[in-house]
C-alpha cells in the first residue's frame, strides 16, 4: 500500500480523542460553572452583561447570565441546558444546578487522572444520585397550603441576595397571596398554572409600591376619547372577532355608477356596524375587550352607548381575563349573551411611566391575578421581576411536592454525610466516585462560606461535626460568618429545587464524561467560532 494515508473526513476537520477530548470538555464546563459561582447566596455578586448593541443587564440570576453570554463550546452549552431545565421545571436554583454540574466534572477529572475509567465514574455517580434522591424526602419537612409562615420564608429565601431584598417581607406576602388566589386542589393534590400569575413591570416609584391586583393588568388603552376611563361594577364582554365589516372571502368587485349607490353602500356598512354594537348593548356589557380590531365608526357607536372598549388585546390576556372575571370568550357577536359576561368591581385606565394601562380590579374569586412590579430604574425593576418570579415559582414548587428543606448548605451537608456512609457499603472503584459526588455536592456550603470572607474549610468541618451530632438543620449563616440553625433563621427552600438540581446536574455530567471523541467540521461547514482544535474557553476565555 506504500503507506498512503486514507482520508475518511473532509480536509480541515478537527478531531480530538481520549483524555484530550475529555479534559477540554471538562475545562469548558468548569469555566461556565466558575463564572456563575460568585453569584450564589445572600452575599452573591451581580454580573453586568453588555450586548453587542449596548443593552445592559445587571443580574445574579444564573439562567439569565448564561442566556446572555452567547456560549459557543458544545460541552459548555450542555451545562447551559442544565440551567434552562432547572428554570422551566422549578423556576429557581439555576446557579446551584450549574455549580454542582461543574464540580461533578471537576472531581471526575481528578479520578480520570488516577486512570479510573469514565464508565466506572458515571456508574458511581448514578448510584450516588439515586441515593441522594432517596435521602432528600427523608430530610424534607411537610408543608401545606395553610402554612403561610413557611411559604413566606420560601419566598424571602428566593429573594435574598437580589436587589429586591430591601422589600422582601412585603413582596413575599404578595407572592404567597398571588399563589393562593389561583391555586386549585383536586383530590388533595395541589396545582397552579404559572401562567395564571401575570408579572408586569413599570419603572417609577419604589419596590414598596409593588401591588397585587385581584384581576388583570392590560398593556392597552381605551380606544376612544369619549369613553369612560373609570367604570365601576363592570360587566365585561370578551370577543375574539373583529368589530369591522368583513371582506368577502371570494374575489368580488362592486361597481358604483352613481352617488346614490355610494351613499347606500356607506349607509349599509354603517348599519352593519350599528347592529354589531346593538348586540353588545343588548347583552348588558359596559366594558369590551376585543382580540381583533374595532372600526372607527364602531368606536363612535360604542362611546355613545356608554361602553368602554380596548382592541387588539393579546390572546393570552383575553384568556387571563376570562379566568379572572368569569367571562366566556365569544367568537361570534351574534351569539353574545348576558350569560357570557364577566364581572369586576372596577375597570380603570391609568398612566404609569408615560404609558396607559387598563386595570381590571376587584374580581370575585379570580383564577388569574397580576403583580405590578415597581422600581426606581429600568434595571432595578427588571431584577425585581426576576426575583418575584423565583419567589412565586418557589412557592408553587414547595406546594406541588408538599415538602421543603433547610437552606444555607444544610441540606447538601446532610446528603454528603449520608453518601459517605453509603460509599462504604458499595465498595469497589465506584466507592471513589460516590465519595467524589459527596464532595461535589458540598460545593454549595463551601461557596456560601467563601462569600463570608472567612476560611471555608473551618466552616465545613464545623458543619460536618454538627451534622454528625444529629443537628441536621445547621448551615452557613453568611451574615454572621459562622454556622447557625437554619430553622431558627427561617432559611427554607422547596425540596423540588434540590431534587431537580441534583438530577439534571448528574445527567449532564454523565453525558459529558462519556464523550471520548470530538469531531468538529471545518470552519466553512459550520465549525463554531473561537474553537480552534475544539479547545474552546481555555483558561476561562469565553466569547
């Protein structure tokens, strides 16, 4: 054969195999985790993210940071997926999930250097994960819809460390009130549709001006200047059809040869619009929300009849209005009746931050509510909204599972302690992986301890000692730079956050560890930029 090389891949394709591929993937994932690690906890720092067009976001929300960073490396993108899954499933705990995934890979890298096979590590990690998910419910404390005190503590824990912390007590009360307003209980099972809690934001005022509206806020204005801007005892009609003269569906021409015919045509259009308005009047409605357009002439007729209207309201807002007011959405004006109307104590148009909004307030037993977040600047109100979302989703998660755990690293220390005992019963090389998993989970209390500015090793040793004595609620008190009883401090988190974080972090780490060959297409056929030789993000360099 004469030693002729055989090419099976296109020229310019880059390939990395074995330990080289594994180490580069682990490095990329670790760099992502290290980036968000400093944002963890009450003393976590914020990140300022500036986009290519100069938009600024200031946040310490893990998912928001990773979304805005435009990460290119494929292994790093898998860590971003952990944050996205955490956000969609639970709504909070994204930073914790990413940090745990990064630490699992870091510990796995140490084991790979000891010539332990990746499949042995992944098997050990899987055993540790199953054991951790068994331990979590055992250390969890039951919570019900009646336990408002602990629900408020969950909301406050979610907000601690964010810019909304200054008003966390009042905001936590509003978050609990919002969730309990829209909650459904079927056969003892609690359920809440997250979309039923609408969180709007308007800059101006302070965070203390944030209010819960027992109804819906619509980002629209009343269409006609003659219409009333404030309607008490509102009878609300919801339409998803247009108040306009329809065009024919078939192509047709209308030939008008005299002014009389034109006059008759205009009068007929006017009559049709008048009839539509008469149907709304006959139903007894005095407020109309229309998903589509309202003709100018129809607006005039509605105003004369004392009906206030808004047009081109989003479909999602129309659906929320139906839930809040008890109205039925009518698809045809002909079929609109008194039974289809909803009720609200007050519908009013208000001007906030230079823009009009319609407030539908004082609904009886609304199954959809709105939270209007206020803040001094645009960036403050954006971060306050993210904090409120975390708080609301945290309450929902706690009630769905019916259990919470104590924060401040107490839960992770207890999991690690149990895993070390479990490792001794497993034996073999998997024992090393289970112990590595236990150390990786302790990254949460270690990071919290580091943020206090004192020696994290001392705090970890003291915590382990307290947990060995059976004080399982002890964690890191970052404000006093010591260990403390999280039960007394009221630092509580939903069990579902920890459950999901460990689950998704382990699965992502397993997938990355099993990769031993990375084949990258040449630049012309879609190779990601900034990744020569698939070595993306060396030494923390990220695009």
